[in-house]
C-alpha cells in the first residue's frame, strides 16, 4: 500500500502499469518452473554422484585365469571351449554374463 501511494496516480501511469502487468501474465509461473528445473537438475546430479560412488568394482578386478581356470594359454583355451558348450547364451544352460566374461578374458590374453 505504501508503494502505491508513492507512485503516480494519473490515468496514463495507471494505464502503463496495467499494460506492463498484462504483457507478462506467465511471469510467476515461468519463474516457478525455472526454479523447479534447477532444483530437479541438482537432485539428478546428486543421485548420479551417489550411483557412481556405489559402482561395483567387479570388472575392475577382472582376472581371466580365475574365471577360466588353468595357467597356460593352451589350458585356458581348452577350458574356454568346455565352458562355451555349457555357458553359451544359445544353450538351455547358458549364462550370458559368464560367457562374455570368459570371452573377454580369452581375448585379453591373446593380445
């Protein structure tokens, strides 16, 4: 109320004030959604940081000798062939994850 008393009360000034308010009818809603977007962005960033901190280091400690068994390259290839008959994803007893781990282990040894 005190600010409106200090403002000019002439007809032209009142018309100008009304015109300015009508030019931005969505200003409050726009500000609300902008703040909501910023807050949700921060929440997503925090969740992603948490997920990264909980990363499973199973693949970081990858040891092909442990997966396939044996010590020489020939024994490893032999073990891989035996496991591929059991673990291949197309077989009924297939386990895709173990099969791919064995394959990655063998291909990493041949390099």
